[in-house]
C-alpha cells in the first residue's frame, strides 16, 4: 500500500474512534422576560406572575369640629388664638419661666368653665378676652416689663385704645388725661404716666 492510501486509512480510523468532528454547540440560556403589571396585589415569584385582590383598609375618618350652634365662631376662635399667642410671647419676654401654649389655653378654659376652647359659649367670649387682657396687664405691670419687653409702650397704648373703644371711654379718657397730666396724647406721656392711665382705664366700669 502506497503512502497516500495509508494516510486515508489512518484518517478513517481516527474518524471512527473519535466520533463526529463537527463542532459542539453551547447550550443556549433562556432569557427571562421583563413583565410590567400595574395595580395593587401583584406578586412576581420564580418568573411567574400571581395576581390577587388584596383587601383595602377603609380610610380613617377625620374628626369634624363644628363651629356655631351656640359656641364660638371661627372668627372668634381666631381672635382668641391671636390673643393667647401674644400672651405667651409676652410671658416669655418678661418672666424666666415661660408659659406654654397648652398651659395658657388651660387657664382660659378653666376661667370660662369648659374643657376645650371649642366648647366656649359665644356669650363667654368677652370674658375670655378680658381674662387674657388682665393676665397680660399683670405681666406689663411688673417692674422688669419696660426693660424686657421692647414693645411695652406700643402694647400699652394699643390696649388702652381697644379698651376705650370697647367700653365707649374715648371721651372720658381724653378728659381724664387733660385733668391729670395736662396732655391729651398718650404718646406725650412718660412710662409712669402711661401705666397710671392704663390702670385707670381698665378699672373704669
């Protein structure tokens, strides 16, 4: 057998022993699909999508606070809140121990005999206002008030104006000032005279 025939024979033997010489294909990996589902109660586990209806909790009801029906109106409540705010701020300026918002309201509520300012009858509104005015007057009458409260004079004058308008004392105030101090303008009064006028106005029934 010549050399070419021998080479063919060897190639045949290798093919039979080694099996097919065709290139092996790598196994393909399956790609997971991305599924977008909108809505509540959907769970994705192991590539599967499970849909169920989850129970929906009812919304928590919000308390409804009525105004009117014999209690303070919204406008009156707003005015009281402003006055209490001024009281708390003034207390913090003059005294070392501050007055908390809650403590101030507790004092007002006790004065008019209720548990909450939402329960204050309309006929007790003036009493609540006067109570706050008196408490602020006590603070402004302290010796340290003039130094510690930068708005002391302005607040004193504003309080006198409000009281005179409420009690129809404008004419009386002017005559009283002219007789006692020789002046009719509160701006011209010194601190001592202004304090005396304040006390006189609030003592007037």
